């Protein structure tokens, strides 16, 4: 496929606008052969990479818009007008964000209702290791802002953490006839599942297009769809948590799959010789220390793969493997010593990186 896109660009350069139209016709519609479109953008506060093969129009712009709309209209806790923003009751003040935190019963969209039902179930099944109501706690740590330099490094003290934890807990939230009911002070944070939800939306969108194959990553969550024109599988890299850059190996996948990775290396800060990362253990309010540096989950749903990767990271390998098995999901665990553990279904499709 590389060669097709290579020729594509040469033609554009050589023949200008008309050449573009003529060649589009040759490469796509008339010959029935797919063109490849690639893009790299920022959305949902992370990098979105797309490779899309289609005999139809370039879909990369539509996919990016879909992700941005999902963030703006539904999931973002920073946007006062998003559904999560409204549920949290965000009010913007000159000096930052203020949440009202009163008890609330909020009518929500069917999509968010269904997603929250599934997230509630994963929260319960994981014994609260995954919890979508950690808003007070994640805001207190504010690791994202610390890691990006937006906020100074400050580790909260035990009292603050205990106070925040009292205002967290999925049992404090219920779903009743199209409404979400929250106890006082509870704030949602869908950061551990949002990128997977975006991948689900992308998969659903692609099914209604002429796209024959695509791989789209939204930060640590990836969707693979269809196949490459030459029929070879998608190669999804597993990042080495020790460097955050090199690969430990690749998974070869064909068709529609959802892959999410949670890693303690992704967003972290150092204070007085101790490293703190962004995946928090709801039991004690501190960054999870379960002997793992990264967990990758592969299954048929982006929401599930994303939520489970976070849950498994908190639970540790033994409990995490059991939880993933209940959802029919495959896993790659990497522990503090750099050992890699593949679930049965991935053993034949994993290729270790050359040393
Ligand atoms: P991920 O990278 O998918 O594991 O998600 C991590 C993000 O989810 C963090 O930046 C927090 O916003 C939020 N989060 C942290 N710990 C948890 C947890 N135990 N359960 C649910 N969400 C969490
Ligand atoms: Mg996650």
C-alpha cells in the first residue's frame, strides 16, 4: 500500500489539481482499489493517529470531528457544556474551576446512560478498582496538569486524600429511568474509559462507510477495522514501559479489535525521589502499586478494553487476569521486573521486538 500512496503524491506534484482528480479516479473509484489516507492530530488531550484505506472519500477529517464532538458534547469534565460537565455542575470562576457538588438527578442522553451502565458494572466487577466517580480524587492529584507543567508539582497530604475519597464511590451513583442520580459532592471522571468509548464510536462510524481497512489510535486506545489491501494483519505495538518509547513487541490482528494500554509511565511526576503516576487506587487514594508497569487489554469493545486496562493495572496480575477472563478479554501484563505475561489467545499473534 505504501507504493500506492507514494505514486499518489508524485502524481499530485507532477500534474497539479487536475492530476489529483484524475489520479483519485484511477486509484479509488474506477479501478476499485483503495487509497490510503493518514493523519496525526491532537484531540481528547492526546495524539490521534489514523491510517484509513478506502475506495470512497477521505474519512480522516470526519473521524477527527467525531472524536472532538464526543469530547466536547459528552465526556469532557473541562467543558461546562458537555454532559459530564453539566452533571458535575461545573461553574467557571476567574481563578479556575468550581463545582457545585450538590446532590443531583440529571437527565442524560441514551448513549451516556448505556455507557455508564456498563461502567457501573465494571466498577462493581472489579471490586471498585475501576471507578468512574473519582473526580474529587483525580482533581486533587491533578497529575495531568503537573506532568505537562501546567501546575506545579504538589503531592496531596493524607488528610486531603481521605477527604476526597469520602466523596468518591460508584455506589454513590445510580441510574434510574434515563437519569443519573448522584450523592452530594460526587464528581464523574471518565478519563479511564473515554478514549476507548471514542474507539467504539469510530468502529460504528466506519461500518457505514466504504472504508475497507483502518487503524486509529486515540492515545492509549486503538481500534483496528477491516483489512489492509494486501490482506496482511495490522501490527499493534506494545510499548516498553521502561522507556515509554521502544516496543516490547507487536500483536498481529485482523478485523475489528479494540486494544487499550494503561501504563504508570504515561503521565507521572517526581517529588522527593518518589514517582507518582495517574492511575489511582481507589482503596487508598494513592497511585496504584500492584507490581505492574503496564497492562494491555484486547477485546471486542473499546469501552471495556479501556476500563479493564485501568482496573487490571490497579488489581495486579492475578486478580486482573481473572477479571479480564470474565469479560472474554485477552491481556498483556508487564511487571516491575520487565517480565511479560500474555494470555492464551495472544500467544500465537505476539512477536517480540528484536533486541
Ligand atoms: P487510563 O490511562 O485509561 O488507565 O486512565 C487513567 C485516567 O483515569 C486518569 O488520568 C484519571 O483521570 C482516571 N483514573 C485514575 N485512576 C482511576 C481508577 N482507578 N478508576 C477509574 N478512573 C481512574
Ligand atoms: Mg483505561
